[in-house]
C-alpha cells in the first residue's frame, strides 16, 4: 500500500468521523497525518510502529492504524463508520 493510498484512507476516515460528530482532536490529527504522509518521500511500507511514531505527525495511535493497514489491508474504524 502506497503512502498516497494511506493518506486517502485517512482523509476519508476524518471526513466520516466529522459527519458522525466524532472527537475534533482525532479528526484534526488524521487530517494532518494524511497531509504529511501524502508528501513524505520515504515509503511507510516495512517500517515498524516505533519507526512510524518517529515521523512528525504520526503518534502511537496512527502508527497502529498504519500497521493494521499493512497487515490486514483494512481500517476497522473506517469499516465501522461505513457499515453504520
């Protein structure tokens, strides 16, 4: 999965969270991470959670989401919002 694809999924998740009245801090965090990931020159694929956390704008929560994307190809939070 490319950085661009990850950024696109994070943008989609942020928009859906906004529509569902979710936590504004989480929405802003996802939006900011999406912007930064889309512009990174380094690919995220193959990085550990600790390496992901070291990237500006990606904390523990987002590094777990990215790791989940690489292992399962899905974002459970996005799936929940799309099915609900």
